[in-house]
């Protein structure tokens, strides 16, 4: 997990999702957030928005990056301007 920050603000993670072309979908109550991109695999991904607080810890972030089929280096490159 080297190269990843110990914590990351949720809004910065969502910024990376937007760079990848994912857009939020309507969801019910709770912390689950669903994002959709018809041109990328996987087309639909869901993540739990952190609470309380608004930061993702490194372990959770690593799992989310894997879910997006990205390497840590690819994610960090996308994160630069978020």
C-alpha cells in the first residue's frame, strides 16, 4: 500500500471518480454511494461514504482502488489535481 496517503478526504476520492467518467446515481438513505460510467469497466461501482468524518483510511482506500481496477500509481496520478 505504499504510495497511498494515510487518509484521504472523501471529496478528493469523488474527484478521481469524476475524472474517470463516473457520475453519482440516486441512492436511498445510508452511506452507500453508487457511481455509473457506461464506457468503463466496471460500469457501476458502490462505495461507503465515511462517517463520522469525511476521510477514507488507507486500507479502505486501497480496497476501493482495487475495485476500480486501478494501480496505486494510476490512482495517485489522477489524484494530483483533485
